């Protein structure tokens, strides 16, 4: 069994280069199958979610070439066939094949996707939208069959500004006849990245980045190239680490506008952050101030950084309040933080947590219950005195490219051991 082992309380200095965004890449790769020729994707992160999606492409008879962060996908041999459970359940984002295959073939058959256990995360918004475009949805246990004689543009209102639903319905509508309007659409930068990719192929999508997206259906999508945007969640995670342990820690390849909500909160805590073109320079604050945080859809504070920043709040001078509004099961990391010496009182019914600090964290055996909880555990291990061993590290490796090597390069005593 592999574990991440950290000997903590080390000052971190140097440069960490941010890779392509996980949440973009996992949508761009399924979106590629809408192309009728060939696509090239650059700055693809080296994470296990990427590999899981490539396995699905291989199953669908796509030809792929992966060299470092460059991915070429040839769609000439693409076959539309059942995506089995052992492929779909490796990651949540496999559901993007629903929208893409439905758009291209008017038929898709696959099993319910997997991913982190951070809440129910139903796909009813996706399915309702597919039906409004003219599709019929049949559910048999965990197997979904979605078909249509013809997809027609429609006005779709999302009850929640869901990233997944916004992307999936955008994919489904690209080749539908007529015009589709998605109202109350999510506005995350990753959605803009996907829309740019589709428009590069010849799609007609406007309004992305606002709450109303317009898609005019087209019949053919030609070859295209796209760069995956920098990963704002990876950058945010390392910025939080810099706030706890950094000495002129440089976070390179960032889009600062994507991080405004986090950076504003870190500055409120007293963290020194200097920004230069495409990079942040962060120094540890001597006396971190307590703050209140409420996760919201973009441009609010991102839910994916809620668990990592909770670890930082344990080092603040006083009481902080954290509230999660997106997913109901984002507190899997708290019992392990408390095991390490934190003083956190969580109310799962209201999805709130009161964090009293500062507390001295001590290394011990902990578990990564999901991807971002795993990031929280890594941060805790880096802060703590003594040795921390993290189990279930597959969750962490799903979303953080070369996290061990990147942290080692700036002075962390961190490694993977077979235990």
C-alpha cells in the first residue's frame, strides 16, 4: 500500500510551476470527440484523471498520441459503443461523454460516473436539459441510455449554476438544430476554455462567462488546437501552502483574475502576496488573522479550495467560520485535522465549521477521503511537527500533477513509500 509520508515544519522557498487545469482538461478531452477530424490539446496535466479519460477514448477506438503535456486525438475511427462501468466509475467527468456522444450520434449508452464522495451530486440537471433538447433518457440501475431522433435547440434554465451541467448541455447543443439558450449558466473559467475549443472547431457559442450562453447548432466541426488554462485550484493550493510556510515562494504560470476570491481572503489574513506577470510571490505571515469563508460559484470562493484553506485556518489567531454551500460532504478531512491537534467543531447539518486557532499540529496517520481533503492533509502534514502518513493517496494523484516532486523542489520533506 502506497502512502505519502511527510516530515513537516520545513520552510519552503523556490518556484512551483502550475500545470494545466484539471477541471478544464477533463472536459476538453471528452469534448474532442465532437470534432470530425483531429484535435491537438496542449498543457494537459499529468494526472490519473487524464489517463482514465484516455482509456475511454481508446475503448471508443480513438487514436491518441501523448507526448509530455501534448495530446493529439484522431477521430476518424471513433466508434459509439457502451462505456462500461469499470471505465466510467474512475472519475466524475466521464459524464461529459453523455453530452458529446449524444450531440454527435444522437445516442449514448454508459454507466453512472464515479469520482470523489463529496456529496450526492445528482445529474438530474443534465438529464432534464437533454430531454428539453429532444432526447429520451432511460435508466436501468446504474446504466443510462440517452437517445434522440433529432436534437433541437431549446431554452434551458438551470436551477443551480452547475459547471457540469453547463458544459454537458453546451456539448449536447453544439450539433443540435437551431439555437439553444442556457440561462443561469455557470461562469467558471474552465467553461470558457471548453467553449473556446469548440469555437475553434467551428461551433457558434457566445455569452460564455456570463449567466446566459447561446449556442447555434452546426453540422460539422473541423480540426482545432487548444491550450488548457492554468489550474487555479492547484495554484490556490500552493498559495495556501505558501501562506503557512513560504519564504519568497513563487507560484508560476497563474492567471491572477481566476484567483481573486482566494487572494483577497489570504490578504485579509495578513499574508504577504506580491504579483508579477503570470506569477505570485508569497511569504508566510507571522500572525495569521482569523476570517470567515463561504464557498460560492465563480467568481466567489471556490468549493475546491475550502478544505485546503480550513487547514490554514487552524493556524490563525482566533475563531474562523467556514461555510460550504456547494456540496454537502466536504468535511471528511476535519476529523483527521482534529486528530492532528486542530480544534474544529463541524456541523454537518448546516455544512459549517468553527475553527479555533492557533493550534499546534502533530504528525500522525491520516486518510485522504477525497481529492481536496487529500490536499488539506498534505498541507497539514507540511505544517505539523513530526511525521504524517497519508493513506488513500489515489485521490490526491487524481488532481495534482507531480505534487511530490514539486514540493520536494521547494524544500519539503515529502515522499511516497510502500508501507
